[in-house]
C-alpha cells in the first residue's frame, strides 16, 4: 500500500508541476477557438468546462483503465511504475498536445494533423489506420456489453441491435443532445466507484507486494503455467489507457471543438489523463490484493471467486464491487462494464464520421450527408461483428489487434507532436523521448508477440533495438536538415 500511496501523490504532483511545464511549452493564449469561430450546433458547440472534462474523461477511459490495470497487475508492482511515469511523461502530454494542436488547427482530426507535419503519404496511411481502429473499437464495444446484458435477460443479438440503434442516433445527433447530457453522469459513476474502492483500501490497508521488494515479473514467477508474457513489451501494451493510448488522440479533437478558451486545455486534456491514471492505480491496487494480497490469495475472501489468478478482468470488477460495495457497487460495476464501453464505442463512430467527412470535405450539417458516411461505417462494423460471432476466438483476435493498433497510433501522434515542437523551436524532447520509447515497444511487440511474428526473444529484442537505432538516426538526420 505504500507504493500505491506514493504513486498517487506522484500523479497529483505530476499534474501540478510537469503539467504546468508542458502548458508553458505550448503557450496557450486568448485567440478565438474553433468552438466559437466555427460554431454549427452539431459538432462545434461551446460546452461548460466541467462537462467537457467529464466527457473527455469518459471518452478516453471507458473500461480501459480498469481492465488494462487488472491485467497489468498480474506482472506485479512494476505496473505502478508504468502507470505513473507513462501517465505523467507520455500519456498526459500526448493527450494535451493532440487536443491543443487540434484546437490550433480549426478542430482538425488526427489524420489531418499527421499529414500536416509528417507528409501526405503518412496522412493517407493514418486515415486508413485510424478509421479501421475506430471501427474495431466500435465493434468490440458492441459485443462485450451485449454478452453481459444477455446474462441478465434477452438474446445477445437483440442487445447488439439495440446498442447499434443507439450508436446510430448518438453518432448522428448534435454533441450536446445525448453525449453532453448523459456522459457526465456515467463519468461520475466511474469516478465514484474508484473513490469508494480507494476509501475501502485506506480503511483496510491490506499488505501488498511493494515496488522495492518485488520489482520482477511476479505473474511469471508464481504462475508460470498460466502467465508467460514478458514485462517488456507486454506490460506496455496491456496497460494502455492508464498510461498512454493512441485512441485518445482520436477523441481529444471531439472536445477541442467544444472548448471556449485555450487556457482550459491543461485541466481538460492533461487533467483527464491524470484522472484516468488515478483510476488505473486504484484498480491495479485492488487487483494486486486480489492476486497477491495478504491474507493471500485475496480472492479467497470474496464469495464466488473460484478461478484465482485466471479470473478475467470483468469478473474481478463484478466480484470486487458486489462484495465490497454491496448493491451500490453492483450498479456501479454494471455501469462500468456495460455503459462505459458503449459510450466509448459511440464516440469512436462519431470521431470516425468526422475524420471521413474532413477527408471528403463533406459538410455534416445536412442529415443526408451524415448518412452518406455513417451507413458504410456501420455496414463495415456489422460485417466485422458477424465474423467475430462466427469465429470462436473472434473477440480475442479483434481485441489483440486493437491493443497493438492502439499503441501504434500513439507512436504516430507523438512523432507528429515532436515535429510540431521542432518547427516551433520549443522543447521537443518532451515528446521525442516517449516517441522513441513507444516506437521500441511497438516494434518489439510486433517481433516477439504470439499474435504477430512470434520470433524468439533472442532475435526479437535485438530487432526492436535496431528499430530504436533507426528512429534515432532518422530523427537526427531530419533535425539537422530542418534546422540548417
């Protein structure tokens, strides 16, 4: 628990100190924002700052900081290091600049920003890459809540149809009609659930593995038959939303189109990511107790938990909330594992609509023009969904590709921001270092992962190191050329 307490303080200090430094690097001013200059009553709508923060938090969070932290906690206390350092120095910086750059460029989407700074070829690649990622997000976040609702009553495909109908409505309507009204409530429920669990932890103060005594792969050491993943790079792919996530860069422009003043960027974009890091910390600690706690193992103290280390992330959420928080916890758990992914899914489709519309230069105020984009998007998602249902391991396959694509997207975003900072003659190292690190993580994962090339670690790791070297050489060459 000492590690948890220190990590919590570190995140708060990170927001207050490093967040302010990052803000000074960008230098927000009093210029007119796109929410005012391009107000259209549909996507460019000025919203209250507190509401933007809650929507941004829910958009980037979903169940990511919960499920990712639970799965990441199986590595042991090393997960705390990635959540804290990743969140402060990578994820929050990534989210802040992706939102602020969008604001500075009339609410531009991620592919447009990438094209502006990394070239038209990269923009085309990013357009396809981002659209596919967002469709995967929407598809994954249709089926998983539908399966959970099926356990309560009704047919799975009936729930899929209902959720899809909601997606169509939420994607088509102005942002302040459903998203602006309902999302703050769901965001509050996630924060309340995390706060209640944190109070429980402080009241009971369980004995847990600490960073200075167990800085190794506890999962592999204690459960080698169940857990074979290496800390590097698997931990950095597993815990995404609680540390850094490329998906966030597709969501920040949604709120960049609703902010009235650039000076609110730090609390909204940087602050939402730090808040997500706090949620991830809480769930990593709850899970550490669940898997490694003293009395050990923790799951023996929870009624109905029989699978121990193999217990799935949604099962941990349900078991812990029901056992610790009673009826209120059961309701909050349901909101977490059902409402949160649904809200992430519909904003994924909304973001996808806007990205395609920006590419086609298609005005989105007329309803038929919204349908021109939405119908093909939902048709692709349905095709992917039916494939997922027909294949026994379809969900896991799509989720694994989503996990890698998510972090690969953060690499493109970080390099985009780095180029912007170099050209503005600002402290580009604040994104260069995370960009190099995440480039190495994603390339190494591609080489050694069971879902990718499956190369031996003795081959995959040197190849990952080679990719790092190539990235450094490329940047030095480009930087010299750019600054001559």
